[in-house]
């Protein structure tokens, strides 16, 4: 569904992605792991057309992702993104945040959009927070609203950029729980995460990004338990035994 | 002192005529400057390189010219190219043009102060630039912009006195004429100053309340 072919991305002289090849199939949950600064966020942002890339090709359902092309807006409605720092609209309530896309981008009528937004917020456990503003919600609640906002677009896939890294530890579980439920419904997901346990349990496949390339990839259980590449081994040792 | 009050009673009705004109000039110029300023700001943040650059050059150009010169130019030079404006129209146009550039810069700074993450969130749900501006960026930028914009308003009100040089009979002009016919500089200009304060202080007060109200709203 999402395909990356020899993708190169530089910031000025600094080449961050040096030829990335990857494919995410429909209904698949893929976790992207790798050291800090290896370009995981950049990769996701390129897929969502928030960054331009210089060489190679990214496509969604065969349609090329090109920041400058008029098709980009439509592609973005089909591939949603959940950010590390939530990025909820602070001047709108939880309900309005979730309704915003359906109402103004998909141009659904207010009644239908409201009804579905309410359902989605209920589904992520926030039925009692519909009228709350982001500033009065905890990090975990904000991230669940953000997931509901992404779902409201009825996307074919969702990209998650370290959705739990900005959270206090006691709130990580509630967000992962929502993501686990999505995975069980076979939502196509590409998840950048340092939650190795989550990846092992939920992911179908894991990609290890380092030095601007996918160094290793494979079924989650296998790659995370028996990494073949030395750099993968090092990385996993450091993440799972931080001291 | 009794002389002051006795004469003030005579001068005040004359000066009040100027006050109304000051209010009219300020109100019209502010409205135009705000609309134009918003246009400049949207151009500059449009992401369309040539449009942003052209606007930037224009704004820098106007900001580099004293208001007096802009007023002279519009009132005395424009008629030579066929644009014949009354003093009042020229005054409003000059103030509006100059302040649209100040206000535009204020708005631009406000737009750029909105968190990048907001733009990305808006884009990621498929919003195009105009919708994103309307629904996400501008509502947040307005809040940031209220204090510097209030400042622009008060400055514009005071700078409306500049249009007296092209003989618009606003408050300062009325004061000057009255003082030169009565030689009572002290009373006249004290009254003029007080009348300006009667305009600026309430304006400050109202804008402070707006600021507080917007701060409280989410
Ligand atoms: N907008 C940018 N401008 C310049 N360099 C950037 C920008 N965004 C990211 N980088 C650089 O790209 C590299 C990869 O960043 P990022 O994708 O955020 O890594 P990760 O998400 O894996 O931690 C880093 O070296 C970072 O400094
Ligand atoms: Mg990152």
C-alpha cells in the first residue's frame, strides 16, 4: 500500500535518508525502530508529504507522493499521522478537533461528523471529555484525541511518530492499548517506537533504520529476538538494557 | 485658572469638530490598513516565493518612507498622474498605506509564531493552505497579535495628526488654527492633548480587556 523505492533525503549538505526501500502492505502493522537522529521522523514526514525528498519514489496505492503536486492533499486524507507532541488544535475542544477534518476537508454535514467524532472519542475512552480543551487533558488523553482525529478521516493507513515518547510513563499503556485495538482491526499502521515489547506483541514486521538505510527487516518476533545484524543487536541491547 | 475654564468652554466646541474628523480618519485608515495588512501577511506566508518576495520589497519600501512624505506624495504628486483625491481621502489613503505595512508585519510575526506542529497537523488531515489559515493558523495568530496590534491602533490614532499637513481639519489642525487666531497657546494645546488622551486611554483600556478575554478563551 505504501511503497518506498531508493528514497534519498537531505537537509542542505546533510544526507539523512540514503536510499530507503520499504513496503507496507494493506492491513499490516510495521514498526520502525532505530537510533535517535537516524531519520525515522523524516521518513514518516516524507511519506505524509510534510517534507520533500530528492531522489527515489514514495507511493501510496501506486500514486506518487510529491509535496508540490495537487494530489498531495488527497493522499494526506488517505494516510493520517499521529505526532509525538500530539499537535491538537488548542483553540478547539476534543470533539471539534476530531470533527475538523471530516467537517471541513471531507465536507461532511455537521450532524454526521459530530456523531462519528463522538463515537470515535468514546472508542478511545474519552466519552466524558468531548467538550474539554486540550490544555485541560493529560498527555495520554491528548494523544488519544489525536488518534481519534486521525481515524476520523477514515484513512487507509496511519503513521505514528513515537506516539508515547512525550508521555509520562503511567500514560503510555492507555495509548498503546488503543493502538493495539486498531491493530487487531487490521488498520494499516507504520509505527516509529522505542516500545520494543509493544513491537514484539503487535507488529507483523519490524524495520531497523540506521545510517540512512534500512539495515535489517523481518518478522517482529524474529528480528527483535534474534537480530542478525550487529548494529541491530547493539541497538536492541541499548534500548532494552539502558544502563 | 478660571480663565482656562472660561476659554475652554469657548474652544471646546471648535476642537470637538476636529475630534470627529480625527476619529473618522483613524477609523477608516485603520479598517483599510487592517484588511491590507492581512493581505500582506498572507502573501508573505503563502509559501509562494515570488509573491512573498514582492510583498516584502513593497513593505520595506513603504516602511522606509516617513508618513509626511507619503502624504505629500499622494496629495501633491498623484494629481499629476491623474489621481485627484480630496485632502481627507489622501490623508486616509496615506495613513492606511503606511500602517498596512506596520500591521502586516505584526500579523506576519503572529502567523509565524504559531507552532509549526499546528501547520503539520492541519496538513496531515488534508487541509489546503486557505482552509488551514482560516481554521487553524489565524485563530491562534490573532491571539498572539492582540497586544502589538493594539499598539498599532494607538500609534495610528496619534499619527492621524500628521494629516494636518495636507490641511485636513482634524484635531491638531483645529488646535493650530485656534491657537494662531487666539494666541492662547497654553489653553488650546492643553485641550488638544487632553482630547487625544480621551481617545487613546479608553482605547488602551478596551484593548487590554480584549487581550484578557482572549487569553481566557481557550
Ligand atoms: N528540518 C530539518 N532541518 C535540518 N535538519 C533536520 C531537520 N529535521 C531533521 N533534521 C536532521 O535529520 C536527522 C534525522 O532527524 P529525525 O528524522 O528527526 O530523526 P529521528 O526521528 O530518527 O530521531 C537529524 O540529524 C536531524 O538533525
Ligand atoms: Mg523522531
